[in-house]
């Protein structure tokens, strides 16, 4: 492996503490984590490999040597996120509680806003053959997992995906940050997230008085 430049080395530590160079695999994961945050903020078109390099604390040529083009880097970030989401659902066992457990698994994923924002950016760039193909794979895999784990109908699997996309969209447009700005938005958020609302915005636990009880998400009612 090539020697890393000073900007590619692990951060310095206090005198007397042992130092350890990151392995190539560890550095790769570090860059992918940084790229996920940067792509989440700027999207595919609005992000450069130089921005990713700065966020990761390495040089831009190092990112290019490791991942290739920006297209190849985003494809890897997007695929990594898809595998994480599908993997979380795959861990749910078959049975009568599977629908609720799949919903709970998604609520846990909601805690990583960057993950869901990059997912949305990938879907929006679906005209690209690579991103589009991976997006379709993710949808089909989740659709199949829901049916397999719950024994539910095609319509129930469709509704599970639709509910997830609604939650993703609300996060992407910053709805939790503006929860208190508009009582109608608060109603929509309460209706969509139900008991999961504090997972995405703890400040929203105190809902404004909309005059209605907050219904629970469809997945939690089954």
C-alpha cells in the first residue's frame, strides 16, 4: 500500500499514548462514513470528491485512488445503505408479530438521518442506470421480506413501503424541525409517525393542541 500523506494519517494523540495507523479497511469505512454525511447534505450532483476528502481528513487523490470517480463512490455509499436497511429487515423472524417488528426496525433506522437522506438522493437519481437498478432491488427486497415475514397480502406489503416513503419524505423536507410552526404539519407528523415521533424529534413529544388524538402508524396497528 502506498504511504499515506500527512493528511491521510490517523489523527495525532497526546504524548505518551500509543499510536496506530488505520488499516486500509478501517480508512475505507471512515471515508464511506464521511461520504454518507456529505452526500446526505449536498446530494449526488451537489457533492464533490474534494468535499468528501476534507470531511474524512484525507487528500482528494487518496479518495480517487480508493474509490475511483464520484459516481463509483456514491454507488458504493448507496449500496452500503441499501444493504444496511435490507439487513435490518431480514433479521426480523417470521410470525404474528413480524409486522410490528418490521415497523420497529424502521423506527430504529430513522435515527440515522444521513442514511435516509442518501437513500432519497439515490432514488431521485434513479434515471442513472446504476442507481436506478439498485433502487429497484432495494424496493423489491423489502417488498419480499415483508410478505415472507408476515404472510401479508401484496397490498399490505405495498402499504408498508408507502408508509416508509412518507416518513422518509417528511424527514427530507425537514418536517421535524418545523413541527411547531404549523398545526396542520403537526397533525400530519403525528398521524404519520405516531408513537415513533420522539425517535426523529424529541422536541415534538409535546404536541401542539390540534384537537385530535394522534393515530398510530399503520404498521404498529397490525
